[in-house]
C-alpha cells in the first residue's frame, strides 16, 4: 500500500509542478499510466508476500534440517563409538577362539595318537571283545566282562590280566593321561553272589579290582586313576536281548589327556 500511495503522490506532484492544463487525451493517458502502475504495484506486493512466506517456510525447514542433522551426527558419533568397541571385542573373541581351537586340536591329536598306540598294543585282544575308540576328545578302552572276569566274579582271570598288562605298558609311557575305570553291568538282577548285593556293588567292585591290578601289579601311579561303578544305568545297547546284555557288561577305561592349558584358559576368561 505504501508503494501505491507513493506512486499516486508522484503523479500528483508532477501534475501540480507542471502547472499545465491537460487535454482530455493527455489526461486519459496519465490515468492509464497511473492504473498501469497500480496494477504492477499490486503484482509486486503479491510477489513480496509470497517471497516473505517462502522465506519463512524455508527458514523453518532449514531449522528442522539442522536439528535432524545434529541428531544424526550425534547418533553417528555414538554408533561409531559402539562400532569401535564391538570391533575390539570381536578381535579379542577371535583371538580367544583361535586359542581354544588350537588347544582342542592338540587334544584331538593326542587322543588320536593314543588310540593308535593302544589299538596296536591290544590288537590281539580285539577278537575277545576289546574295542578302542574316541568320544568327545577322550579315548575309551572297552573290555567285555568275559575278557576280564569269570561269570559273576570280581577276580580278574589270566586273559584279562594280559590285556591290562598291555594297556599298562602304554599308559606308563604316557604320564600326561588320566584314567577313569568304570564298571558297567546289564539290567539282570544279581542273585547268589554272597557279598555282592546288586548291580551297583558288582560294577564298583569290578572297577576297583581293575584299578588295584593296574596300580599294585602294573605300577600305574594311583594318582592318575579313579574307580567308579555305573551299574546298569549307562547301557551301550538298550535292547533286552542276550546280545545287548553281553555288550552292556563291560569295563570302560576312559583315558583323558591333561588339558591344563584349556582349564587355565577357561578359568581366566
């Protein structure tokens, strides 16, 4: 509106200043010029209003963008810190994983080497019910009861002593191997065995007999041995047949390489 009034005042000033009497034609031309100026002024005012509105909107959008940028930058910095921390943790875990894998590889290599030695030393007894295999990094020497004991007895017979003697010769050269002697029975109830009341007794006493023979006769260090009785509760064949029961009546000597490195690694995690 100010522009419109200024233009009108300018036109009046020019008319008064000229001190001339205008002809009708000149007057119409002057009025037309004034109307044209007013129209152009209105357009300029409308454009000015639009520009002011656009400017305010752009200021608002710019403020929001700046706020979003600041938030994103803050999140990026936090994420970058977290990524660096996770990367460091990952490197530590990878190093630990390699260390554990290396120790377990050594364990498996030791178990395989021990199995091979025992299979070679006990080759002559494998037709009589002796097996050597590896489970979970441990070597299992399984001897059926008929290889070691007369039926229902806890006294080792001569054939059983020969098998244990061959086993002891290998084990006395492997000082880093611990042994657990496990007695196992079938699920048939024990009858008429005097002091032996049940399968628990039978499994424990047979394991103890083997342990005594290895330590007292074959001079295996007693600190390396543990005797346990498992009774009928860890069968290798759950079928209720004579063949399955014969498999379940056994002595298992579990040979475990000492893993001090692994235990230390676990305890110091």
